[in-house]
């Protein structure tokens, strides 16, 4: 795919005015407060993952509306003490997968929480339904238009709340260093990580790869790829709902979360990414209020930096975690 | 699309053994009994459809679990007395549309109920959500895999129950001749009409076009087109669920409803239909227990007989309705 | 499909210099004069459309070169007096269809003439051949390159002349108010309506949707979709004919008809329309010399405003027709 | 493309009953008689082809209805005496091209007539219009459905008659040995050559490659590729015309011409040919009444034997022409 | 993708006669003997993989013609004693990847050798060139046609020899139990594993997933997917080489290796696999001469059993390895 | 394909700074010097091409590293004296074809050398392998990434050297006028002709059509079509090699050869060419240091001027060759 978005030198200074509603913060604080009325009720069950060097637990906790959300917790076998933890969110259509599938951060010596996405599970297996009655009507397929006529009904309100509760949950675990909680994800996972980093003060650092759901009102006009295309298809049918739909999505826009994040972050972007166009990624990155760096992959589409970026992430994690913990006071 | 299924002479005698569970009838009778515990609560509101010769009402009634289901009722303006009624079910991804969109049977002089499909509304506008918590996990997109691990949770249990309640609802209307209720639909609409005709004794006749959801265990093996492909995609991911998934779908299989239908019916089939392959249509048609005829379109794909078949339907309706009403006793 | 043409604020002021030949008006006046040498010979036959509230007549009249052109005339049953009439032209590859297919304006209380396109009839059935010997050589498929080497031979000379004669024909009908003749059409139908509104002084108002054949010399350079692509394919083969081909097409360019139209019009445009790009629509709209308004559909491709725009059209028709007729003098 | 038709050993014995009308021969004899009422009026103009070893003439003659048909005549420069001639017919959508484009048989030492296809000219340039008024209505694109409702109106009646007249024309040329006229063509060109060989007694031999228009009633059911698909698309719209359309096409079916050919022929077939499926080619080949051989290309789609088959053709021509001329009596 | 090959009950008994040359065994014994003239020269370098629980070594050894071949050796950190080893071969177009990418068998407690494919490296990074001069001419792309005119020149002679030498190499390693060498691979990797298991007596067991290069003379006729399509494309151009090409490929056909394998094996097959059709997999499986089982995935295309099959493999490995080692004698 | 690159008036003045390494000239002079250490060893064998007016010889000579390179030499039969010669290079994936396939310049009265491309031969048959060991690793398919990590290893070093040696070879032939050697080619053939014209002082004139491999660092960013896409695919995998890869390709960039060419040239460009975008062609054309003209085809994709441009070439050749030969001194 050829370059189709802004050139890199413009991207580096791209600072669009992304619409945000005045009650954005209130919306989220009340949403989280409401969710926290439910007992978190973290449960852990050891599972047989078939592996010799990684221990895996089937974790569940109360997410949005108290709905049970599942995750895998992977620990390097034989590790002692409290480990830094990476809470990883999966991409669009993916669940937590099978127990042995994604253990990379545990292999690297960290606690690794692989969360389910409620109601998802096409590309990797999922175990968490989305029992909300607020599904709305609209296009077949996808999550982006579920409940799009009201922020309170929207699917991503539930999913992002689950993510914040996942951070709540790991903070309670015996093997985890609650002062070193990192969030991570690619594509939809990056969008979730942006929300979690903005909404949960305990997040220590974030890894945001080719994030989805950023600068949505631009994205829906410059790409015709799924999942953004779901919004286009919806508005092509419901021609009278552009205002209400884009207003709803603004509550979940990464470019609105980014200025509310003060923790350190490593982003990545692909300049030929037609699924999450680079200008939408930079709209979030340039607004990020904490220390930050970004890896640029000039010839990649939405696969992004892939295995090369993994190397960079492992190196970055080592570097970031070698700094004094914010929870440790020298005396 | 070239011919890819059985030749016509084999189709005409095709009588496969379609799996059916022993509690099929019990499943449906208890499902309907439960739904009928909710007050039907039919409501009618006149709407401005912009038309001079058709009156349209916004109808709602209690469907599955008492959820409100919407429909349009069209009447030829100035009609007096009780009219035969066609209850029409929409295809996959479609809702009832806007009020002026589909008035064909009212133009032809009948009462015409155009029902919504809960949670649908991509190809035509929908107004009825599916508030059920039983959505399950699974592939992005589609309704076929929602709740596929248990018949009681499956989406089509709710949708078919809505259809039966739609028949309940029209029977209460002042302008409608309750002894002349017909059900109709194409593709998914044909599947719904099959269910309604089998499950509701008040149905007088049925028009079943290129029906979806018939002989599912064959369909998923001979076509890779959506929506059947949703099942294939699901089983390609959840490789351990073939048994449970196909068992669930058997409760909604038109080939299991057809032998339970004794009313008269007009079917249609297209021999190059790769969405609803002809052998799956004949599996239902050949099992249909009432008087029947079928229009065969040799060179059509899933568009079927289209406007030509509409002519045949109008002629067939006139013929069927000219017979003595079952509700009329000569004396 | 993402936005690919000019942004909306530029479109609203887009006023390109569209090439026009000095004998444009002479070409058309002599063409029409010649056609009118043939007796119009309007014929009406009632047909059985299977409908109870609409009467349909099979109409024919002498079009270009006196060739017989067919149309359906729909009237609301029982209407009395002279009705305003909508003369509707069909899109590319479509004929008048079957008698019951498109009755929307008759349902709305108007006389409704649905015309055939000579030689067309792929998407809906057609009944009018194009017996002209002036077909030329060139690419397989399509009408755009038929006779492209000379304006006098070009297919659209014949088709647009048929349209003018259709207006002549409806003006003679007993049930029609000849002072309230409206023309309408989408895509190719919009191109025909533009021509008819410019060429026939009896046209009272026009509805022009996502019109084809506007600002052709730009269209063939910015879209690779059919039907404009037929011109590209032709010039890719006949590399020496760019001048003559574009000169010929300028005689049929809506952007050259628009400044010659003084009647009121409702346009529509879709900003993601890759078949009839928005700048080519605005090239006509901005040049339209009469009262005008335009409905903008930001997320639609060539399906345009669809059923939502129909609602707007019915409302607009009511508004426009409530004004004093030009044929009525107050005294 | 994988094998999709019958296996080779079945093909070699494939002898379907191809429908033929009782007046088939009468249809053609009267058609040709009528065409021959027009003066053949062969005209030759030398043209500058830019070549040093080939002389080219722009030939024209009276085809169907006396319409002027164009062709190139290529001669090896400096050839003396009367040369055997190959009359070559072009494929679907092709004209005679430019004067230097196709000279292969002249390079090989023969006279070479490259004929135009009336109204065609997309893939190579054409110079011959199809001025017939009998175009009919129907699908956009293609020639197969032009006039499909009556054999007398069908496009191929005109095109095949042109071909017979082309043979008439070459027989009059000073440089040509009229006892050694060969016809040749691939795909549509093969269909034309079959017709010419059956209809013109002066044809000495024929080269028929991957011929189109053979066993049409099977072809339209086993392939969805153009051009056969034009018939499918037509019948998918005009659902009531299967009988009349296939009856019309039977007058132009190569499998009906083949049993009427007694001259020697070289055929070729490709077993993965989805445009002209191998069983349809064998339906003609197996019915061919004269001496014959066939080159089989097992892994080719519609490109067939290409440059390898050209080598075989040149060898075959040398062999066939070394036999005593039918016009030479030994004494 | 719908079912397109034989039904399962026929597959289970499918025993085609796959062509094999009389010197097949001699070809391979001399090939290997020649390769073993080169010093194996195994080299190991520890690398930083960024992981805490896996140690990785950059391995190289002398493959075909003594060319250096690279691999990763992964060991569970802290393991002591000699470990069973899985030698894994990568799929078409893949190299060994980066050091952290594929460690699954080491995570499971085994030694894990991930080998490079010479000259490959599109889907995962490769580090091993193919310096052979025997590349031949032919279609762009792919390995299947490199050297296809002579078995001695063919690419897979080199690649399979590398695989045998990889087994030679692991047998020399200090951490490896040479009596417990397993080979594994999917698609092309399965083809290589079949060759290695047949050609190397030290192989203890094999895991063969959806193998490529089996029953090639059938495969090239029933699928048009790459990579088999490379052969079709080659023979479509080089129409005179069917015999020589298929003869060459017979030396590398898994269905010829399978009857020469007596070790235990776990196969997998996907019934909707259009890349490696199920009948070609069963042609090898049914001929396999050792103990065997096969996992059947009815709704999968070439992704096969994926993560579900991994679970089965880990379970199978545990079961197979719990049996007495062939190298251990009880006394 | 719509216009996607710069408008024509900008193209005509487009003069980008194309990166070039300081040792560019040294790289090529040493490369050629090294190749010329091998005896050229031109061999000619007459072949039977089946033609009567063209004589063809199978030519071979020592190319890069002394590897044997094949070509066809075509001569008009009976020509006497030394003829001007056109050395023609084939496009991507093509070889010299069969002996009768491409004789156009010999038909026009010139000597015509049709060269093979080493290792190629998909679209037309090839007879010359590429026995170099320097193939590297990387993406499946294509020549552009073979040896991309070092200029000395790159495939095009070998291919361009073969081209220079082809010119050396024709200069030795008895029938050829060594003062009138022309090079020609389209696409990859144009790239080779650019290299040969720059690197060989005996080249008298050049015909460069829609050349590939010009301004590569722009091309890989503005088109996603093959073959440029091979570079994109390579860099999408090997994300750390952008610098080294583009540096290597700069040694083969036509925009770097063009300023080194002082002979007369005819170029052609297609404005809708998505394979070799027009700005990359103009980057070479505008830098060409000799007399030049360019044919612009506004509506063509990569097929360019085709048969129309052939006419222009034959005319241009006649004009250029009518000038006094540089090898002829007037006295």
C-alpha cells in the first residue's frame, strides 16, 4: 500500500482540534464509580497450559455492571517476590486465546495478564460474553456501532471499564508489584491501553501500538477499511445520525485520552497503515502529556513493527523498569 | 455463477435425513408459552408516510421476553371491512425500513405488516433492539452464531418467537381478517416465515422465497458465502464445538419446520443460488406437508425470481384467497 | 470509500470552465426540430399491474427519428382532474421495469411516467430497442462510446431527444396538468433530467440526484469506475481520439445544460461517490441558473440519499407544488 | 485454475445431443443468398505499414446487408504467383488492429487476410461499424445478447455472414490461390471459422482454437466467465426467455456447424479453460465430419496453446498444403 | 471455503498410485552421501533473546554442498541433562524468524531447533542464502520451479538435504538426547519433516501438519492456489515440459517418503484446505508405514488445527516420550 | 485507473534530486572491466523459425561472470550489406520467447536482437539461467530484492552487464552496421536500455518506453503495484534495511543513468501508469542529456502507447537513421 496520509514531517507536528464533550471527565468518573460499586471478586484458578517454564492462571473479576470478565495470568515458573506486570489488551475480534498462546512477557520475566474482550473472539478464542441489553440496531458486524446513539449505551464504555477493572484486579494479586503496572496493546488493544492509562492512576507506563479509535472523525473520512468502515456503513444507512454518532464516539477517542495521560509511553506507527492511518495515531501521540517516544515503520501497513517492535519493547521495558519505582521513596 | 449443486431432476426428489432433536416440539411449545405470559400489548400510531393512497401505522407489540417489537402496518386508503393480511419478514441485516419503502401488498389491496428484525438494520433501517443478555462470544458479525452453544440462548429463538407474536398481533387488529393471515419472506425472511407457519395454527398460507436456514448441516459444507459462512468461520476457530453448534441450529432449521406445516405454500428457488443453495431449499420444500408449488429460476443467484416472482405471487394470492375461507362455514 | 474528491467547502464554490462548443444550442434546436417532424403519436393501453390502488398504462410515443419509445404511466386509482406529473428517467443499464415495480410518485398522488431507455434493460427490464445504425466501433459494453466520434451519431443525442419527446407526450395526456410537469432521475437519469429541463420550456421543476455525465473531462481523469471508465478504456485503445471524443461528449454534459435551466430544482450529491464524483455534480449544481437547493450525503457512495432522500423529495414536491402555477394568472 | 470440467478420457468420447432447429440449414442458405444479392464490390488500397518485407492492403467488401466490412490483406513482399491464403477471424472484442500488428501468416509465406468484426474493437482497433437496427434490448455489454429474441435479428447472423463473404472476397483476389483458402481463429474467431468452414464450400482447411459458441446450452451452465456469462446475466433478468434465447443461439452453435464440415481441421483445447470449457470444444471437435486432429494443453486456461501452438500450426499448414490441391487433377 | 475434495469416508481409504522413479532411493542415498562429505562443523553462539526463561543459541552447520545453514536452538533455562529435541521446519516463504519469535517447544521443556529455509524469508526473517547455481529459468516467484527440469538441480533437493543435516547436527549437541529426536512442521515444513523422517534413521517421531508437496500430480490439477499453482503457471508457459517437471517433483513427493517412514507420527489435515487439499495429505498419511494418528479439522482451510492442534501436539509428545526410549535397553 | 501522480505541467518540469553514490561510475566501470575479462565468444546457429521472410539465428555470448547469455538474431531474408540493429530488452518476467514470436524490427528491415533476461521466463519463454550464488534471502518472487543488501550482489548488476555485453556482441556481427546500434525496451526493458545507453559508447540511439527502475525511492512510496511492491514487501519484513536497500538500488536507477546518456532517444510515458508512475519516468527523461522527445499517453496504464507507439517508433527510426552516420566522415 502506497503512502496515502500526510508526509512524516507534517505528521510530527500534526495537532488537530479533536472534538470533546464538556462532560467527558464526568462521564468517565461516574462510569467507573458505578462499576466499582460491584465487588471486584478476583478469582484465580491454576490451569494446565502444557508448558514447563510458565505457570498460567485462569483469572476472573467483576467488570462493567459486575459482569464476569476472564483473563489469563502468566508467571515465569519459579519466580519469587512481586513482579512488574504487563496488562495486555487484544485487538479487534480477539479474545484471550488458549492458555499457551501468548506468554511473551512472562517469558521475559514479568507477570503477564492477557485479558478477554467481552463478546469478541473471532481471531483468537474468547470466553467472556457481553450480556448488556444496550446493543442498539444497526449494521451487521462489529462493535463500533453497538449502542452508537448514546455514550452510556456504547460497547466501548463497557470494554474500557473492564480494562480499568483489570488494572484494579492485578493490583490485588500477591505476585504483582502494584507500583509497576503497565498496559499494552495493538490496534483496538492500543485504544484500550490509552483509555486505561488515562483513567487509572496506578498505571506506571504504557505501550501503544498502531492504536485504533483515535481522531475518529478524521479516520472515518480517510480510510474505507474495517473497522472504521463500520461507522461509514452505519452513517451511509442512518443518514440522519452523523452528529449523534460522532458525538458518542468522542467519549472513546484515544486523542481525547492522550492529553490526560502523564505516564511514560512507547508508541508505534506504520506510515502505510490503512486500517489505523498514521495521522490518527499522531493525533494521539502528539497530545500525549507524559514522557514518550514513537517507533516509525515507513513501509508497513497495519501489521506495524511486528517482531522487530517486540525487540524494541523488551528493551524499552528493561530501561523503564530500571528507574526508581514511583512507589519507592528513598530515605 | 455456474450450477454447483445437484441437478434439477435430483433436487426434485431430494429427501435428506435432516437431524432433529427429540425435544424439538417441546422446545418450541415451551418457548412460545413463556413468551405468551407477557401481555401482547399491541399499539398502533398513524404516521405520515408522504403517500396519498396508502395509510401506514407504526405498530408495536411484545415479542420474546416481552421485548417491544416494531412493525409498519400498511392499508390501502379507504379500504373498508376486514382485509386479508400479509405478514412479511425481512432478510438478513434488514429492518422494517422507512414508512414509505415497502407497500407492495397494500398497493395490491391487502393489509401488509412489515416487521422489524430485532437488532438488525443494515440494509434497511431498523427500530427494534435485541436487549437479550444471551449474546455469547464468537465471530464478529452476524446473528447466526449469537448464543450458538445453547438453543435457549440462540438469537433465532428470539427472532422466531417475535414472528409468532407478530401473527398474534395482527389477529387482534380491527382491519384484519384473522382467518386470512399469510406469512411471507425471502432468504432469512423465508426462514422466519417457515417457522411462523409451522408454529402458529392461524397461518392460512405462506410464501417462502429462496429460504435461508434450511438443511444447515449441508449448507455449511457446500457454500462459502455469508451468512452460512459465519458458522464455518465460527467452527474454524472453535474447532471443538461442531456438535453443539449444529445441534443448536437444528432447532431453527427450516427443513425441520416444513414437515410441520400443513397450510398451502408457494416457494421459489434459484438454481445458481450460492447463498441459499437449491438443495437446501428443496430439503424444506420436499418435506412441506401442505399443498405446495415451487417456482424455479434456473439462471438466478440469490436475487431469485425478483420482480417476475412478484407477479406470480400476486396472481397466486388472488387464486388462494378466492377459495372459501377456513373460517367461513357455508350454511 | 473514503473521501477522494475536493472538500465540501471547496465544492460549494467550485466553478470550473467546462468546455462547450459554439454550436451547442444550434445542435440541440436542430436535433429537436428534426425529431418533431415525426408525428408524436402517443398511444395508451391499460395494463393489469396486479395492484388495487394504482392504474397503469403502457404508453408509447415517437422519439428520436420517430422510433417508438415505451413508458409506464401510473395514476392513483380514482384520481380525478389533471394531476401534476413526474417524468422519471432510469439509471444506466435500466429500462422501465415491470408494470408494478416503481409506482412511488403515483402512490404519493401524482401522475408518474416511468420511461424506458432505448437499448438498455440490464438492471431492470427494458422494452425499447435502439434501432439507430450509428453505433460506431469501440469498447465492448456501454452506451457512452456509441457514436463517440461525432455528436450527431452519439447515443445520448437519441436518448436525450427521447426524453424531450416524453415531456411532449405527457403534455398531451388528459389526466395531466401540463403546467406542472416535473422531470426526475438519478445517475444517468439525472443526466437525462438535466437535458430535458434545459431543452424543454414546459418543465416546471426538476429533481436531479447524483447525476452522471457532468463535467466529463474531469470525471474521466478522477475516477476509474464504470461508466466513466468506458471513455478511459476507449481512449486507452484509440489513443488518437481524445480531442474528438471529449468534444462529442461536451454536447451531452450536464454542466453545459445546467446554466440553461431556469426552473426550480432539488439536487442531491454524495461525498464518497466514486461513480459520479461530487465535484462533477457541483459543476452542474453551481451553474444551475434557477432556484435550487442541494441535499448533501457525506458518507454515501453512489447509492446517495436513497430512501431518506425520497422523504425529502416528497416533502419538496409538496412545497413546490403548493406555489401558484405558472400557468395560472391571478386576476 | 484447477480442472473443473470432464476428465480427458471422457472428453475424448463426449457426444452430447446439442439441440438444433429443423430449419437450421434453410436459415443459413437463405441468409447467405440474401447477402449475395449485394454486389461484393471488393476494394483494395495499398497502405504504408512501416514494414520492409510485408505488403499490406486495406481491403473492403460487402458483408451482411451489403454493409462495408474492412480487412487487412498481408502479402510477403516480392511473392509471385497465387498464394494459399489464411482468412483469420479475431476474438471477442477485437477488430483487425493496426496494419503492422498481425502479419504472422504473411511472414510464413502465405496470403493473410485479417478481418474486422463489425462493431467490435476494444482489445484491438476496429474499423467496421454494425449499422443494423436489430440490436434489441438487454444487458449492457457484449454481442451475445444483441437480437437474442430472434435468429434473424441476432448479431452473429451478421458476423458469420460477413465471414462467408470474406471467403467470397479472397477468392476473387489476383494473388490468391482460390483452391487453397483456409480459415482460422481462436475463441470467437474459432466460432466464426467453424461457421465459415461449414457454410462455404471453397474452404480447403480450418484451424480452430479454443472455440467459443459451442454447445452453448451446456456452457452457460458450467462457467460464469464472460462472454457466456452475458447469456446468464440476460436470463437472470429476463427470466421468461430461456427457451427463445437458447433457441436463437442454437443457429450459431459451433457444435451444429461441426457435423457439416468435411474439410480437414486442426483444433486446440485447453483443459483448464474456464472461458470456453473443454467439453464444449469437444462437443464440436467430436462432431467434426472431416479429417481432424486436436492439440490438448492440459495446464492452460483460455490462453490455450499460444506461441507453442503457433509452431504446430505452421508445421500443420506446411503438411496440409503439400498435399495435392483439390483443384488440381492429375492426368 | 466449501468442501471441494473427496468426502471424509473416501479420504480414509484413499490409496492412489503415486508415480515414483526406480532410482528414488539411490537418488537420495547418493545425495546424502555427497552432502556428508562436507564437515558438519556445527557452531553455537549464545544470543540475547530478551527472554528470562529461555536460552537461545545461533546455530549453524554445513548443509547441502557444505553451504552454511542457520537455525535457532532454544532451551528452557536451567534445564539439566539431555533433553528430547524437536527439529521444526518452517513453512513456504519463511525463515527462522527473530530469536524470540517461536519458542513453544522450549517453553514446553524440550530442546527446540528452529531451522532456516535457504533463500526463503518473506513471512518470517531468514538468514540463510541459497547459493546454488542451479536456479533454472521459469516463472517469477517461488521455489517449486527452481531447477524443475532435473532432480539433481531442484531446490528441494538442497532444502531436504539441509533438513537431514539439521538432524545430524542436533545429534551432536551436548544438551540433546540423540535417541529422542523429533521432526515437525506445517505445510512446507510438513513436507520437509516427511523427507527427514524417511531419510534419517535417527528420527524418533514426527509431527506432520497439513503437509505440502504430497501427491503433486493430483494437487496441481485440483487446486489453483499457490504454491502448487507455480507448477501450473510453469506448465502453462512451458507446455512441452509436463513429463520432465512432474518426474522431477516425484523425487520430493511426501507420498513417496511416507511408505519409507516407520517411526510414529501425528498428522493433521483440514477438510477445507485449498492450499494442500485433504486428498493429497491422506495420500501420504495412508501410506505412512509406522504407527500413526491424524487429527481432522472439518471446517478449516490451510490454517488447519492452529492453537487447538498445538494442545494436542503437546499432549501427544508427552505420551510418546513417556514410552521407553529406543536407545534404552531394560536389563 | 484515474490520474494519481503529478499533473502533466508539473511532470514536464519535474527535476527531483535522486540519490546517487559517489562511486557510481567507478562501480560500473570496474564491473564492466571485470566482465570483459571473459572472452565474448559470440556463437550463431541458424534456426528453423517456420517463416519465409525472416532468418533467425540462435545467438549466445559471455555475459556477467562469463555466463552464457542467449538471444535471437532476426534478419530480413535476402538483406545484403550491414544493417542498422535494434537490441531489444524484454520486460519483467520475460525471456526471449520462441523464435517466431517477436520479429517486428526485422520485418521493418533492420537487424533485430531479442535478448534473454537471465533467470526470467514467465511471460515469455527464457533460455538463460542466472547461475550466480549471490541470491540473498528475502521475499518470495521477483528479482528486485535478489542481493539487495549489496550492490555487488544485486541481480540487476548481472542483468545490466549482460546488456552491455549484448551490445559488444552485435558489434562483432557480419550483417550489422556497428555505427548504428540502437537499444530499446519497455518497462524493465526500458530500464535495461537506459543502462546500456549510458554504459556503452557505441549506442547510437535509444527507445525507452514506460521505464521501470527510475527514481526508485519515490516509486516505492507512491505505488503498491508489483514489481516495485517487492521492495515495499521486503522492507515491511526487514524493517531495519531501508538504508542499505535503497542505497543498493540507486546503482541501478534509470534516473542516474539518464544524465550520463548523450545519444538521441525517444521515450514514452503513460499518465495513468500505476506500475511505473509517470513522475518516475519524467525523473529520467528530464535528466536525459542527449536529444530527446517523449510520447505522452494520457489515458493509458502500463500498457502505454502499445501498437500506436510502434507506428511512431518505426517513423522515428526512419528519421534518425536518415541522418549521417557518426561513423561516416564527409570528405
